[in-house]
C-alpha cells in the first residue's frame, strides 16, 4: 500500500514538472482574433503602445477558468482522500 502511494506521488510530481517545462518553453502565443490583431498592429505602427499587453491580457483571462477548475479539483481530491482514510 505504501509503495502504491509513493508511486502515485512520484507520477504526479513528474507530470507537474513536465507540464511546467512545456509551458515555460512555449513560443509566443497569439491569442487574438483577427480583428483585434489588426487593430493592435495598426496601433503599434502608428507609434501607440496599446497592443503590447494585449496578448498577455488575453492569455491571463483565458488561464483563470483553468486555475479555478484546478483549485476546485484539488480540494475535491483532498477531501475524498480524507474520507477514504
């Protein structure tokens, strides 16, 4: 039983490390619709700075639902583990 717990934990740690490495070595991701991209490019070409943080803002807003779902999943997993013990 103890070996099974250690194996599950090491598998989870390995998965987290792989995910962190995959996320950290990603090329720049463009998360804009074509119309937003065109507006940001024209703003940057005209000397504006409105398009610099647009991609980061879009990716940030996209990551929040996954963060909330992961948090809920973690608490659900932790409570179900307590019930089994």
